[in-house]
C-alpha cells in the first residue's frame, strides 16, 4: 500500500509547527530533528527552507509580531504608545514561552525596524525630542517585557493557610491565581496609564 501523501512542506507550515511545539513544550525542546518528526519529513528538508534553528525562530517571531499596532501614532503620541504597548503585550501573552526570542533587539529584520521607525517617528512628530522619544520607546518596552516574564498573580499559592497568621497583609493572596489573567492584564494597564500620565505631565511642562 502506498504511503499517504503528506501535506506540502512550505515555510508557513514549518513555522506553525515550530510555534506549536514551543507553545506546548518550551524553547529547550525545539530542535530541527524533533520538528522534522512532528512534520513527518526529514530534517534535511527543513534546512532547505531555514538554514538554522535561530533563523527559523526569527521567522516565527516575525509572524507573532506582525500584528503589533503602531498605526495609532497617527492620532497622537498617547494613543500610539497605548495601542502599541497593549498589542505587544497581547502578542507576548499569547506565546509566553517564546518571549526570550521575541525580546531580541530589532537587529536587521525589516519588519522590526519598520515598527521601531514608526514609534520613533510618531513620537518625534508629536513634539518629543529624538532622545526622549527613544527613551519613551525603551521605557514602554521595558514595561511590556517585564510584564511578559511571568505572571504576578500565579506566583501565589491557592492555599489560604500559607498566609494565615504569618502574613496578615496577604490574607486574600490565595485568590489571585484563580484570576491570574485578569489581575495581570489590569495591573499592566494600571502601570501603562501611570507611565503615560507621567509623560503627559512632562510634555505639558516642557513642550508648552
């Protein structure tokens, strides 16, 4: 009996399989050999499309970050920073095990450089000096990637006895893990709005 024909191997299929493997098992478990097994192809066929695992991961990162929104800078620096930071956090939150790859500097990837240019250009066009625009972009990125490193809420045990008596100010901490996604999202939004409020005050003071 003839072996069933497998789906055509192309770069999009390879990237999707690599992302699924990382999401399920983590970066350390991804190898070209294991990926080839998951796709039911030879490892050599993968190298025809991607010369190295790092090259493949950069392509996967580009896919994930493609929908990060920098368009709102056309409406002003505040909506621009807000939409960019929230959309970047959403992309990272969807694939937390890939954050080490996603955190790489733009390097020479055209898509990443274009987003960096959009952010810098949007801030400068709104009146921020180039140096401060760069620092704003960096500060917002620090905030986003700090939030992506791990869940604050999931770091607390669900057993109230852990906190009883010894930690009187953490009497409700055992409830956090059950609402982790909500707590983490709202905490990030709180921090982002404080950053924007501080920048707004600086803008009013220095740009008026």
